């Protein structure tokens, strides 16, 4: 390769090893030229253009540094012995350099369609060696000289440094279909390891041909056009160059543009017909095209009531929503982004203050995405207060600390007053917001409060409302958790201490009663065992006269044999008939 270092071998030997041979390196160019000589008379390097770049090593090989194109020669190694017999070996040196990437240049001006070949471009590749070859392609198909009226004319230039520049000119019969064709060239070159190639970039040519018609296009982001969209009208001929074009508004016959394209933001008044008029500059023919533009629109909804609207609590309001649009519309009502009704007419009921707020009429043309308008109606409710209490029934005890809550909402914002046993008491306002007021009442329960009621009264300029809290005395055996009472209560420490002492007295009394019953049972059992207590379900007693040893006889009539066995243990007489009476001697 150009610029490399090369070593040339010498393959001849001396026949007379006893004498000093003569060795010469030469090159052949219009005769032989000596480069180097060594022998009995010494060593010498001849004056040549290679002197500064060549040397001979210990193996008598010729070494060439920085190979030039001019080093493409036949080199000879000559060996001569003492007897004058000479032998030679030859080495042929070829030098290579890959060319630059080819540069393609196509005719920039429009080319008229023709059946004869016209020059359309050139391709050039520089600094190659040996001579490269250029090949032309159209849409990946090779163009060959003298085939299909194609002409490829090569040109080779040898530069002062010995490198070669190749250039090729392409002539080609241009057709209308070539407006879509791409052309490029390829340079192929030889290197020591084979043939390689490099391609140029791909380029088009401009083809001129007459216009036969024009077309008018409407370019927009969506198929259906609405007010506010950006629309572009574009008129285009089917030839090249394009004809002279003027755009008109059909109904008004007014020029809107003298260019082939016109864009603007449309409104409903832009609906209608548009005309493109064209004059062909090649054959001076007049052409025309038309199109229709339909712009959809939707006006903001109009409500039958002006916002804000003031209504009374418990009333009903009928409101209508009407729209002006270019197509059928869908109307629905929303509150807090939630649909509450469909249709233009809506009946609103205001049974509670929570029904106040913002209502919205939403109108849209469903066939035109993005064409939607909304109109809001703010409703303000006025009226007497609505009252709620924390609990309507609370169980309490004497000495207990109790907190109850009353909430009132109204417009205007009401005031809360507490009443206890017919007398007004002071509560504490804990919160006021959005026409709502909350009041807390905290007090110590006494005997006067038991089985009475608290009254919470809320009043504004319209009227008043009341709620009641009944205070029921709590049973000592039943203590309901605070979480179930519906109000916050706190026991007085002294009351709690007295309750605990009472519970202790009750427990002691119960234990004493149990012990007394146990002692009584033991005494009765003892008397029974000693026979001091008569037992039996039926019978008679016969008390003897004085002097008859105080004998006491008890008559027993057992109901069953089992009963007889239980009541009369010990020695028994022979069983008698059922109706026979039995006697037990209790004297001993």
C-alpha cells in the first residue's frame, strides 16, 4: 500500500564460496539502473530518486521506506562470482491506494421529459491507484452504456503525485416517472486482497412536465372542523413547475390568496365554497378546482335564571338551558362534576341547606370532539335554621360533669340559645362556617337536672327551630359506657369515692347473710340428728296424759315405700297393709 515499508528478497547464491562475490540491486525502467553494489572493491549506493529511501540489510534484502507510486517497477538482484558467472532473481512491485468516496452532482434545474438522452449528472472519485471504475445506478438498477439510450462517458486524470482521478458523466432519457427516481454512483478498485467498492449519496432530479389539472385540499387536524381550528387550503397541479395559482371565496368572489396555500383560524362565517384558479405557464392552459368548508359551532348555554339565584328552604326551582349550535346537541346538568339530570329543563328541589351550591348546564355536539360549553348557576338558599343535637337522650347522675353539643345551619347564619328548667344558660360557640354554627354547653349535674330536659333554640330573621335533650337519672346497677351516651360527661371525684364505699358495704352485708344462713342450717341439722325436730309429710300427734312418761307419738303415713325408708331408718316392724297407721316413739 502507498506509504508502506517493503522488503525485497534476493534468491541467488555464490558458486564460489572461497572468493568475495559481487552483489548488485537494480531496477528496470527504460533499461537497467543500478541502485546498490557490494564486492571486493567495497560498497556503493548509486545516485537515484530512491537513494534516500532504500537500504540493504544483512540478508542482502532491499528495504524500501515510504513506498511511492513511482516504485511500481521490476527490481533485480544480480549475483556474480569470481569467474564472472552471474545469476539473477527478479521481484515485481505493485503499489495500491484506495480512492476517495465518489461525489455525485445532479442537474439542479428542471429537466424536461424527453425520449433522447440528456446529461443529468456527474460522478467523480479522486486519489486512487491503480485506475478505479465508476458504475451508475437508478433505483438500485445498474445503468449501462448504450443500453436503453443511456450514455456513460468516463474520464481518467493522473495527478502530479501519480494518483488517479476518475470522472463519469451520465446522460439519460428522462420520463415523468423519474420525479420519484433516485440516482447514485459506485467506484470499484483493486487492493492486494481483492476488489472493493464505495457508494456515493443518493440524489433526485427535478423533472419538468405540463400541468393538466389542479386539486384543492383542506388540511386540518380532524375530519370535522370547529370554530377555533387551524385550517389550511392547498391548491396543487399535477405537473412541474406548479402553475400560477389564485384562491377565491366562492360566494363573495374575492381573492383570499395569490399563493398555492393559505392557512388561518376559522370561525362559523368561514363556512362555504372555495375555488382554486390556475394558469399553466408551460402551455398557458387555465384550470380550476372547488371545495366546501363546513365549520361547526356551539354558543355558550343561556339559562332561564340569572346566577346567583336565591330560593327559600323547601321550595322548588324550574330552570331551562338553551344553546345555539350547528348540529344536534347533548345537554345535561351536573353538580360537583357528577351528572344529576339530562335534558334542557331541570326541576331543582331544596329540602336541605346542602342543596345549595353550583349547578352547571353542560352542552356539547357529540359528533364533534372537543366542542363543549358549560354555564354555571349558583343557588343560595335562605330560610329558618335546621337544628341537630349530639343526643336527644342522656343518662346522668348527680355530681356528674356533662357536655352537650348543638349544631344549627341557616341563612342568614342563626344564633343559638340554651334553656335549662325554663331559664336561659350560656353556651360556648365552638365553630361558625358556611352559615353553620356549633355551640357547646358544659355544666355540673345536680338533683334539679334529673329527669328534666335541655332546650337548644336556633333563630334567624326568618324563624326559629328547637331541639331537646332529655336528662334521665342513671340507675346505680346499670352504667352505660360514655361512648353510648351521645354526650361527653365527667364524674366528680367525691361522688366516685362515695360510690366505691357503698359497693364495699353491700359486699360485706352479703357475706354476713351467707354466714348466718350457714350457721342456721348447721343448727337445724344438729337438732334433726338428735331427734329434736319431727319430720313427715302427714300424720297426727297424740300427747299422753301427765304421768305416762311424757310419751309423744307421731303418726306417719308415708306415700311410698321409698319415702318410708327415708323417714324411718333403723329397726322397723313387718310391713303392714297400706291403710295401717304407723307410730314412732320419740321419747327416747
